[in-house]
């Protein structure tokens, strides 16, 4: 296992055929085979202090990817408002935060991964945690069509109204003559265990993936 402080050495230049197949005496990998921690550490380095994953290999003699280059691309998926870094290894695409977890702990996360500070590209080991779908739902950016600037707060019939959804149940917090509804909403978030970054500004930017990858 390479040292976590050894960011991109030893650098290797491997042919695409070598990268696609096993380096050790193991069964031939396929796109459907689950990536192992050993394979992830073979082709990638990971710095838990910065969260950056870098290539340790060149995917082919003609690839634009070089050892020490940061791996992957940032993309906002259609069903997610938070951009995530994606990395392609052995023909399959993975989210970088899941690869970081695998690389660091040696096992895949049991469930979902939540970014504590709400930044889906910040993959420092201190910023990613195993989470349930409920945990993730309580640490989301606000919707792009939100007009008030506060999740769950809206203008209706001449007053500000606030609600919060808890375990699929809509809880009405009341109607207010002033924007104090925002405070009521945040108080409710704390009461029900929402993350402090829940309702942060959305990032609609989307970057297309480049050609290449370890395959």
C-alpha cells in the first residue's frame, strides 16, 4: 500500500493493454467487476488532507493523461444540484468521493456518502462520511426555483409561510407578516437534525467530461 503522503510516486508509464488487465496474478477484470482497493491504489494516489486523487499511471502512450495529473472531471448530474468529481477506471465511472473512501479505508462505503460542508468536490477524508438517504436529504442545496432565498420559506396570500419536510411528512411552521419565517425554518432544521449547510446556494454549472481515463 503506498504511503498517503506519497502523492504521485512512483510514476509509471503503462500501455493501455497493461492497465486494462491485472498487474498481479488475479482474474481478468471486466467492466462489471467491482473495483478493489488494491486496484484503486495501483492506478491512483490520494491525499486525505486535500482530497485530491491523482493518476499514478498513463492510460496509453497517446493519452493526454500523465502521472500526477488530477484524475477525473467535475460534472453536475441532471438529478443532482451538487457537482461531483467523476473518475473513470477500467471502463467504469465512479464518483471521486467513493473512490477516496475505498482508497483510504480499503472498503467501499456501506451506503451513501455525504459531504459535511456541502461541497461535492471537497473530498478530504474529514469532509466525507457514510450517510443514509435521510442524512443526505438533510444536507441539500436549495432548489434553483427558490424565490425567497431560504429553503421552505415562500410568499403566499400576503404573508410569509414556512414548512419543513421530515421523514416524508410535511410540517407547516406557520404564516408570518415578516420574514421571520426564515428564522422559524432554521430553528426547525436544528430541531430535526438537519445539517448546518442545508439550504445553501445551488451550483448549476456543469462541466463536460474530457476524453480519456484509466481503461
